[in-house]
């Protein structure tokens, strides 16, 4: 299921990252790798704040739909 379907505070593991090669590369540069455990911290007006490792990253809902957990 896409990351946007997960509730805040629920840790999940990334199964697949979809989209174009440039989108995948962008997400990998932010720390989104297959097998990585992430957690949604909060959502705000279409933006999603995600905890990846020890940092928090804000991504758009469109990008979050490309991350399958």
C-alpha cells in the first residue's frame, strides 16, 4: 500500500519505490531505501513529514504515493 495510507506514528518498512528514475534517485538521496523502516510524524496540507533514520523529511503527497510499504 502507498505511504499515504499509513497513520501517523505507525512504523512501516519500505517495500518498493515507484516512479521515474530521477524520482527514485531523489528519494534515495533523502534516505528512502528498500527495507528501511520509516514513520509518518504528521501530515499538513498535503505535505507529509516522515522520520527516516534519525532525521525528519517533508515530502509531498504525490511523492509519498510512490513509496510502497
